[in-house]
C-alpha cells in the first residue's frame, strides 16, 4: 500500500544580491532575481514498510526533500500525498534554543495537538529515551549537537508517526545512543512504518535501508533497491571526491546546463 507519493515536486527559491532586488521581485509583475531550484520535478512512490536511504553530495537537495516530505516547507509546484502523520528528526529541528528540553517537549506536543493528559503520559518516556539527565531542565542553547539530536529523536519516535524522516540525526553523538536509535527504528520498520533515512554514511544506509534515492543537484537521479542504486552512487562518489574544487563546479554547471536544455526541448 502506498504511503508517500510525490508527483513532479519542485521547490524554487529566489536568489538576491541585495535587499532592493527582493523589493523589485515583489513589485514587478514578472518578478526579479535569479531562480534557484533546490528540488526540481521529483516523482516517486514509497510503500508502507519501505526504509529508504536518501544519498547525494552536499547541495544535492536531500534536506529540502526531507523538509517537503515532513511538511516543514511546501513545494512550489507538484503534488505530494502522505498517508498519516510525518515527523522529521534533524539536529535541532523545531527546537527553541531559549526553552529548556522539558519545555520543548511540552511545546512540540501541544503544537501536534496532544492534550495535557497525553503530554504528561508521554513526557517521562521521552525524557527517559533522551538520556539527558539534569540537562533536560537547562536551556537548549547550552546543548551540544549530539544532545539536541537526542532530544529531537526522543520526541519524534515517541509520538509514533506513520512516516519518519531522519536527516543526519545519527551523524553526531555516541555509538551507544545511535544503536539505541537503530533498535527503535527497527521496531518502526517491523510495524510497517515508512522511513526516509538521509545520511552521508554508506555503512548506516546499507545496514538499515532496503531502497535508496540518489539526489543530484535537486533532481532524482536514481531510485530503486539498495543493491542497484548504491554501487552506482559509490562509483560516482569516488570520481567526485577525486575532483578539484574547479572540476566539481564545472561538473555541476554541466549538469545544470544539460537539464536546462532538456527542459527547453
């Protein structure tokens, strides 16, 4: 059964060199400023129980895609359908630095529509999972990246979402907590929940995922089984890492030019 469907999803931003250009973009009928496509014409379907690794070099559009799937940002165009509730786990995502960890838990759950009674029932489970000790009552601005990730992960998994989007949340912190998170994710997997796992760690993707999405400069280059997509991506990655900064820029420009030509045709 389909749980996530994207059809020609595009997210476009405007690039301005100065504030006056932003004002011109608002005033002029044809707009002003350079278009930047963070995600362009992305289409795919995910089934319940799919665990999908999302890979790509920096700037590929992985985080923008994760924000669109989880409903943090709307697409500029295209259609997206999510069966049930989606939740994003990213370092510091949705956390208020001025509030304590406990206050962030309560605020997040209130925003999600939980009653005061439900919040009280969930709060202890979240605090226990996060393992932050006395820091739970300290402002989040005092947290390390790993501690923020712990809190974000603990909140998201304990609200029991139907679609879980994990964006580099396990790239920080200690291995013991990461193992605990993987165990929780495996529980979700067994319950048939859909999981998107955005990571630069090919080891983690291979260990946990059964499908992969390869993003390249805002577009979906490949989608399929781990066995099909990852060997192609890893081969590309070896060549890409060997490039100089100028060669990487030239490659990116050539991909953008090729795709612009394809759009015109």
